[in-house]
């Protein structure tokens, strides 16, 4: 029986500037690519991305559901 180790990281919320990268879509892709390449260099393999609900407090008694992007 093999044993797995998983790592979950938040997806970037903003883009990353670079030479020749101009649009917000390109900057976001660059941020995602940079994060994936850094983790890949450490031996991690990309599996998938998900948008998951997360319940957060808002004020003293109210709770709201936000959605977080995860890799």
C-alpha cells in the first residue's frame, strides 16, 4: 500500500508583473505559473485546482460564505 502526502496552497489573488506580460490575464497566469514552477522544483506535482466554500465571521454574530481558490 502506497502512502501519499498532499499539499494544498492558495491560488494567487493578484497577478505578477514580468517583462512582456501586460494584461491582467497574463499577469495572473504568470503568478500561477511561478507558484507551480516553484512547487514543482521542490518535487510537487500539480493535480488540480478547486474553488471551495469557506465560512467566515462578519461582525460579532453574522457568518458569510466566501469562496477560496486552491491548488
